[in-house]
C-alpha cells in the first residue's frame, strides 16, 4: 500500500493530519487505543443511564424536602463519572456465548453495587445505632431489590428518606424492569450479532423476540412501549380516586410497569384504602406481566393479538382460577366477609401472580395481610410466587410458558411409559416446540429448584425461621417482594433475617432476575483463564 503523507497511524486507525503534521485533538480522542472489554463497556453505558435518573432525583430532592440533596448529588457524580470513564475508555470485543453471559452477569452485579451509593451517602439506614457495615449491607440489599424488580425492603422508617431518594428507589425498579442491558443494546448498535444474545441472556423468558432485523431497533421499540406504558399508568393512577399527588402517581407507575411493586408508603396500596385504586392497579399489574412483544404488535397492527397467544390465555386462566380459589377459601374457610374476601383475594393473587408484590393491607392483621390467612390460601400464593407472569414481560418467576412446557413434558412421559414407541411432540397451540427448547426448559426448572433448596438451606443456617426463609427464598428467586411469616407484606426483611442472610437473599434476587444462567456462567471465562494459566505453568 502506498504511503499517504496526509495520514498517520493513530492506534489501529488512519486519521487526517493537521497543517502542523499532528492529528487534530478530536481525531486523537476518537482514534485513541481503547481497552477491549464488552463487560466494562456495557456496564459504563448502564451506569451512565442510571446517573441520568439520579440527576433527576437530585433535582426533585432539591425542590422538595432538600434532605438528601448533597448525598444524591455526590452519588450522581460518582456513578456518572464511573460510567463515563468505562464507556469512553473501553470498547466491546468479540462476544462468544460464555462471554455474553459474563457481560450480563457482571453488568448487573456492578450496577447493583454502585447503585447502593445513594443509600450509603444519605445514611438511609443509619437508624437505631446501626454500624457502617450494617448500613452498607442494607444499602446493597435495597439496591439489589430495586434493580431486580423484587420490591422487598429492609426499610423500617420510610420517613427517614427524602422524596428524591424514594423516587430513586422507584426508578431503580423501572430501569431493572426492561433491563439495563437491553437499554445498553438500544444505544450500542455496533454490538452487531452479539446484541440479540445479550437481550436473550438478560430478558426474562424462554427466548427474545426479534421485532425488527436490527437488534438495536428491537431494543429501542421495547423501550418505547415500556416508557409509553409507564406514562399511561401514571395518568390512570393520577385520575383514580385516592391518588392526590402527581408524585404518588409517577412513583407507583414506575413500579407497576416494571412489576417491581415497591411503594413509597409503608402500607403500599393499602395506604389509599380505595377499591378504585386497587382495580386500576390490578389492570396495570396484569398488563405489566404480559409480553411486551404483544403490546408492540397491538400498537403496530392496531389490533388485539392477545387472545391469539396461547401463553396469554393460560396466564389469564391461572390468575382467574387461583383468584376464585383464594376468595372461596377466605370466605368459606376463614370466615371473612365476601366483599373483603373478593377484594383482598383478587388483589393479592394478581400481585403475586404477576410478581409485582404490591400489598393492599391497611395494616397488620387486616384483610389484605395474607400471612394471617388460612394455610390453603397461603399455599396457593406460594405456588404463584414460583410461576410468575408471561415470557417477554417484566415479571419474574419461572414463567407461564415454561410451566406449560413442563406440564406437557410430564404428560408425554406418562404416555410414553404406556406406549414406548409413541412419537408425541410438545405443542403450544399449533406450534411444535423444538426438543432442544424442551430440554433447556427442563434444565432451567432443575436449576431453579436446586437454587431454591440451596438458598433455603443457607438462609435457615444463618438464623432464619423456616416459614419466613422458605417464603423469602421463593420470593427472591421469583422477584416477588413480600414473602411469608415474619417477611410478609406488612413487615421488613431487616426484622426477619441476619446481615449474612440479607446478602444471600440479595444475590438470589439478581440470580432470579437474570434467570440463573448469566450469574452462574459469569465466572466461566475466569475458570477458562485459570485452566489455561495452569497448563502454561505445567509446561
């Protein structure tokens, strides 16, 4: 190749020289050698997005209570500077499958850790003489609960935090709903082929749904639908009887769209004691637990494709049947008045069946406090905590789609025992599910069950009471929020679990949000490097 005196080699790219023979500053900045790391690059974008939300919450705090303004501003600088440095001085590398999972897993863990900074700096948990270590653990727990859309909390004094900090708590769930990694892909089109795999590894469900040929456009459309749904939710809540302020409407809309379920009030939706508000929230929770691909197709076609989707029909069927079952148990077995049973039963079934976790208990031992219900009703709720909503939604849990596949797989196993040579594919509606997908679903269910057992053993060994520990582990893996026993809808996790147990539950929240594999496989590249280094040393 002939040399060009008007060009010089900067890094690995050519750039035009200036008159003095030196490359312009802009070209030097653009063509500098960057550290190649997809994990750090995506983490940088995610932290930058979180810092934008933190800045908005800082302004809100300054205009309202002005209690935590300095802490929020310092956290904004810390998170924003870290994100900007990682974004500017790194670039994504070639994404292999194991690196995709590592990218997703480490992005969520690093974002969760830095996302705890506002609580630490504001001293949110510096109550009753809590030491610094306890404050940090509680802050990490609250951050993990937010980004994983779990809604569980260790707050015991909701008045100890300003309105801006409480809005940040809501905003972390909104970011986690569609996923900070999907947000990164929306503004990172040069990830190319690896982008869809990143969405698949982060988004809940059996697979991601490519709405357009371009991955970044798919991610952007999902975020447009998500943001639009949030705005409509806020408008509906503001119009509902009982929501006196725009702040409350926006705060609950952020967690209704993300099926996070956290409320700035200790009594959650029970704070309003309004059947109208509860009805609106029920509708929003059902829509939040529905696949956002269906929402997009409804907008694109101006039709209603929901009922043609077999998973959505099963989803409504499960919510309907369990609601009737719980209402019947509360009315006939528990002796609750029919209207109270109807109101409390339907709300809590939808809340836990969509993994949202809002509560309508106006206080301990009231109708909506399900830890005081009969055992049969609590068992039905515990099963719903495992199932969750639709694939492709912001809901947690195993998902209705996987439960259907597992049910059909069990039926096929029984049939093949009677007729060994029977060929019986697994079908969902008219669609035949590939055997590779069936095998992955069965493997995921086994992993989920093993994680549940391991989590239960660990939390109980760390001092947790059995009933509360079982509910908390199932709730954490399913991203529900409230659990059973001492960790019910009117209690705080700080009262039921030790500091080490809270850290375990925080990890289980992230594991459940990413559906286990990204976290487990996040360490695989390091294992490969260690094995390669050991082979080199042996030589």
